[in-house]
């Protein structure tokens, strides 16, 4: 019996988990081509690999813009991204060409929420700083207030973006004895009642919160949202956590706020770029916890 003819070319921009590759490879009509690496596909290889492709499987670091779509040509009908976010794709161009888009909106909700809470607790209780003191011999004897951090019990937590992930974060924080849960966003959320959330203006959230968690989407309105003016309104004892996108934060302004004592500490699940260069100023600060590989692999992509 003659084998089925391969009629559709699919280009995959990264080495995927075996389960996914098995499904693609088993489709008799698909000719699958893969950038077989755990590292992002170089731009020139992406432009080459996508030529005449009918389908494209990509990840968040892959910029899918008009140049890529032009390189693919009119055959391209489907783009699937292994991510929750899709700001790496030129959606207007994609819609104009009638290309369908698939994404994975709920796969990392629990993981992102758990890692955000872990990052908040580690930052507030100064765990990374304590580990370094143990390693470098700074731990000599018991000192009553040495490495004291900030507790959640009786605190006010502000969540910027109480969507699916923001709600999951809030649900995990409330059992720690949080007194008030404030949130800001475009509109009030009916599901906020689950965590007794109070919908407040951004300025109110920033000025009254002991902990601020950023979990909003990256949009033109939120890009650079957390800047000098934002940090100047925070309490000096407040802890800032970003598990949204690196571009939501002006990192130079964050460095200034942390180094000057304008705010107490920051925990960053995301940065720009990722990973941060080893000589980046934020990495010199004791009161800034940068992303770890575990967090980077469970971002709200």
C-alpha cells in the first residue's frame, strides 16, 4: 500500500516535549521540520525554516512579525504558540492574512501562582539574603532584629490585574492572614468576591498596599506602568513582586527605588531581558530577588 503523501509542512521553532512531537509526527499528512535545540531559533533560521510552511509552532521568544509571515508565504494557515501570552505575534498582520492562532491560556496558572507566592515569601522574609550570609560566613550569632522581614498577617495586599492568574495568587495568599485584598484593572471582577477583593483606583492600591503583586497583561497601557512615579507612591516598607512581564516595569526606576530605600524589596519573576546580564545593577542589590530558572520556565507565558 502506498504511503500517504505529505501535503502540509509544519515548522517547529524549538525542541518540544516528546508527547507533542509524537502527535505531530504521527499525522500522515504533515512533514514536520524542527529547530532541534532547547535554545531559541536564530532569526535567520526562523526565516528559512518557515518558508512554504502551512503550520508554525512557536514559543514566546520567537517574534512572529510581518517579515516572518512574508517569508512563510500564502501557504501559512495556522500558528500555534506554546504560551499563555501572545504579545510576540503581530496579530493585526496575522488576522489580515486569515491565519488562525492557537495558544495555551490555562496551562501555567497554578505553577505561576505558586511560584509567585514562593517569590513573595522569599523576598519578604529575606531568604536569598540569608542563604548568602550562611555561604559567606556572615552568620555569627543570634541577633534579635537581624534579617527581619515583613509578614503577611494583618497586611494589605494589592494585585494589579485580578485575572485568572491574579485570582489564583490571591487565593493562595489569603490563608496567610491577609487583612485586605485590593485590586486594580480595567473593570471590577465578579470573581473578586472569592477573595473579598476591593476594586480601587491604582493610586489607592499603590499607596495603601504592604505587598504589591503585578500580574496584568502587557499592553500599550501597562508598558512601563511601574516607574518612578509609581514607586514614589509606595510605602517605604512595601514589597514589590512582578510576575507579569518585564516590560511592565521601568528597571532603572526600580533600581533607584530599591537602592535609595524608597521601597523595601522586590521579587522579580520576569525581567527585560531574560536572563539579566550578570553585571546588571539589579543583581548587585541585596533587597532584589531576581528570577530563577524555575520561575522563568513557569512564567505567565
